[in-house]
């Protein structure tokens, strides 16, 4: 008798039982349609309360990346037998150094191409002096490094 009764649940249960891939695709389509509609109507900037959600989302993503990487490294290292740690450890260090070098090279090349600091160069001389405490001067090394 218990098997013939319909399952009770509401919208939340239906949402949780819905396939994640379909949720992502539906969100993608809704976002694309909203972007097309907003661009067609001439909206160039969204209200701050809407952009707040995007800012929170990206900050949460940044907050979770490092613990996720460290956790995956710890789990991976703990699953390797001690006999294979030497070979695997050397491979991990080599791959880590190569990917880090690639990241640094890409960052330097993109920084030189797009020059994100160019706009700040004009603002350096107009910076308000009241930001420094009286009698406190910046370190000469850092100050000269900023001036370029």
C-alpha cells in the first residue's frame, strides 16, 4: 500500500531531482536571451544590485579555488603508495614548474600587450597626498619602482 502512494514533494524536490546538465543549459539560454534583449534595448549598465550578485559569485569562486587545489593535491598524494612517491613526486614538481612558468610567461606577455597599468600612470601624479600619515614617507625602493 505504501508503494502505490504518490510521492509527496514540492518545487524544491522537483528542482533537486532535475538533471544538473539541463539546469546549466536552461540558465545559459536564459542568460543569452536576456543579454540579447538588453543589448537590443540599449541598456549598457545594469543596476548595482544586479552586478552585486556577479561580484559575489566571482569572489566565491576565487575563494574556493585554492582550497580545492590543495585538497586535491593532498588526496592525490595520500592515495599513492610510498614506493611510487619518488617517481610521481618528481613528475608533479616538474609539471608544477612548467605550468607555473607558462602562467608567468602568459601573464607577462598579456601585460605588455594590453598594458593595464598605462591608465594609472597619469593618475600617479594626481594622487591625493592626504592618504599618507603626516611624517610618513613611502620607501624609496617601492616609490622608485612605481615611477618606473
